C-alpha cells in the first residue's frame, strides 16, 4: 500500500475500523457544535510526531464525506506536512496569500476528494509568527468562514513555538491530539495551561495509537 493510502485511510479504506473511529470523532464534534459556533478548528498536539497532521487530513476527509464543504489549511509554516500526505505541490500556499503575492483563489487546491479543498503552507518563511499574527491572516479567516462549513488548521506542536498560540487565539476551537505511551502527563498539563493563556477553547482530545 502506498504512503498516501496508508495516511489517508478514510479515503483508501472507508470501511476500516480506523475510518469508523474518525467518523465517531466527526460525529462527536458535530454534536458539540450544533450551534455552529466552532466553524474553525485548530488541530495540534503537545509535541512532535503525535500524528496530528494525519489526524487532521483524515478528519477533513471524513467531514467532506458527510456532505460538508471543508477547507484544510497547513498552518505549520516551519515543517509543513499536508502537501506530503496528499502528494500535491507546495509551490504556493498560505505564506503567499498572507504576503499578498497570491490570492486565496489562486493558492487553494481542489483535492480529488469531493468537497475538500486544501491550502498548503507555501514556501517556509523567515517570519512565520509575524505572518500568522498579521491583519492579512485575520482577513483571510473572515473570508473563508463565508465559503466553507468547516475549516481545519494543522499547526506546529503547541509546546514548540509561539505560532500555534497565535492560531489558537483566532480559531473557534482546538482539537488536541495526544499519542498513547508518548505524551507524558506534564506535557499534557503544560499544553492545557498554554491554551488557556491563549484564550483558546479545547473542544476535543483525540488519543492516537490507542491499542
């Protein structure tokens, strides 16, 4: 099986147990969002290699399969991975939109999955914090909220750099991915403190690699 099929199991094998687990997560988020207040969701984790990018990708596919119009954004401007998961170009993306060199319409990518659009990170910038905290980022968020039912943003790990705190502050909610037998209790507690400080709302926690 190719890497793409392994990573995007909700697309490659929708009848699998793992795909059903993603549907359960999607349903739980739906019931938490009956008033449609959590339109933009940040997907993050305490540390690296917790599986947040793969989780974000599969959750986006699962939501699109439910007839939702979904936008998946790679907000990790330091070590982006969404373009690798979907095997697409990262020549232009979020960075280019925020610097004003490209419009959102030119940068967004219509995936092979119906109703799922993807905005990759674009080239890695020298000033990711400034770009994410810019007025252009706020304007972009306002614009895309009118175009999609749900917006998922993959980001850097919350305890790594400041970037994720900035995104968390402008999103409606945060979904935290925790990897079993990897994420320690101290990291989880510190992550909660950081998100509270950023005035972010945790709407769900996903335990990854549960045996």
